[in-house]
């Protein structure tokens, strides 16, 4: 195989676009295929974690993200205390602040960068087989991944147990801001103006279609309030279907983002998990080194497995039955302990990730914030008086002799 392989990325969401940027930065000829002809406007993720922001900033994307975030933040109706996320609706986490940024805005930033780097993006192309004329094909095509199915990847886990709604609406009536648990489920209002989130724990949705009437009925049922939805701007359903591919690579086919792992959106971890997949995979895939590419699975699979486990735990904690409510109260008390707060915060934000690099130094395998790696190359820095080698994704590979 030639030193710089050709790569086809399937899916022009944020994970696929970032991976394409990473590959192009390494000089890899990259094509992105997208089934949809234009970017959907359905409400999706609304923020990125502080760690993900740091990683994108090291590629020089900080100013563009800041500008987009500032523009969107003008529409916030409230901001959770501390702005560092939550665990099962408990806004007690600390650490790096979240960055308010919709998935659509992030896609615009990444698509602009991809164009600058010469990435070819072909929309309206549906993949029906994997004979695409590239050295590698990467499925970044979401939870119902065609690439995953065609590639024969095992995708095991647990079936859905709840129905969640996310929408932006015009509302008549008194609905309190923030997260609220009731005997019928969970409802939240804000921080985006008109944004409503609902959870009912009575099985998966019967249909993905959301009407104004069905959404209003669910909102009244869960909140117990006399409210009316006068207009729905955008709405979608979600659930807690939780699955993970056994491996992220089968020969010349790889998976990233939701194509590799799906889970409930509790804690807002899904988008960040996928973006960090892309940052881990890009520089490795560019080398064409099979052994190095295999470390993508060995490094990222445990990270996603932990996210799947903690999102399942959050679902259990927020159920409306009396036992779960008592457990939720107990976890709330535990999060007042500094040690528990620090551990859960680091887990949700991914700031405690340490990759096994073969170096015994305690800082080896850890991320170094604030570096300028906009050229996509690694660098050397001094840590505690010793030379440290930093990988292209910002993680220390080796320290000392």
C-alpha cells in the first residue's frame, strides 16, 4: 500500500467532516459521501465539551467556534449554573466549561475548513456497497450505519426502554426553566429559547414522526401543567438504545461516531465522543500503518464502553419509580463530596482519558491543552524538566529517556 492512502468517508455530519479535515491535513486524498442533499435543520446536539473545544482549538478552529457560539448564545433563555454539564439531571459537575454550539453550526465550521483543505464533498450519494475505489472506507454515517451493515460489524447491546423528545416550540402557559422530574417522567425547558426536552419511561417511540398534538399531549402529561404548544419549529424523538461495535476495524473498513456506538444523550457525550474518535483516527489512518491503525480500536473502544455504561446508569437514576427517586437523591448527596464530584466530572467530560503508550511515566498518554498543532504534526515540549513527545492529537506519547 502506498504511504498516503486514499480514503472515502461516508457521512457528512460533524464526525465525518472532522475526520476528512484530519486526513486532508496529513496530505491524504479524501472524499466525503453524503446521502442527504443538504444539511438537515432538525434539532440535535447543542453544545460541545471543554475538552473537545480544546482539541479543536489546537487545530486553529477556536476563533471560528467562538464566533459561532457567541452568535448562538444570544438566544439563550437561561444557562445552567457553572455551565459544566450534568449527571442524571444533577447540575453539580465542575471542571471545564461547556461551549454552546449547535451541531449545525459546528458542521458549517467544519465544512468550511474541509473546503479550504481541498476535501471533496459529494451530497446526494447513497452508498449501496463498499467497492468505492479507496484504500480505506470509514463509516461516519450514524446509528443506522449502512457501512456498518455492509461491513459485517457485530453491533450488540440493549434494546430501548424509553421515549425522549427534543423540540423547539412556541409555548403558551407556565413551564419552569431547567430540569424537572415528575411521577410521569422528566421535562426540561431551555437553555435555547423555546427548547423543550421530555422523557417518558414507557417503552420506545412507536414512530419517529412528531406532531404538534402528540408533543403537546406528552408535555402536558409529563409536566402536569396546563400548557399549549402553538407552533413546532423542529422536533425529534430519541431513546436509550445502547450498542457498540465489537471492533472499529474490519480490514479496510472502519467506523467512527454513532456508527461505532449508540447510547442515550444523557450528559451530552455522544457528539464529543465521535469528534474525539475522528481526532484519534485521522493521523493514524494517514500513515497506512496497519498496526498503528489497530490502536484506534484499542484506545477508543474502552472510552465509548464507559460512556455507554454511564448513560445507562443515568437512565436508571432518572426513572420515576420510588426506588429510583431515592437512588437519585443518594447520588445527589454523593456529588456534594469533592472526590465523587471530581471523578464523575472527569468521566463525563473525558478529561481523565489516558492512553496506554508503552511509557511508564504517569503523564504519558495524557492530553496537553493549549498546544498549537494546526499543522497536524506532533511536537516536543518540556514537562518537569524532561522532553515529552506529543502525538498529532495532542496526547503525550513518551517522556524522558
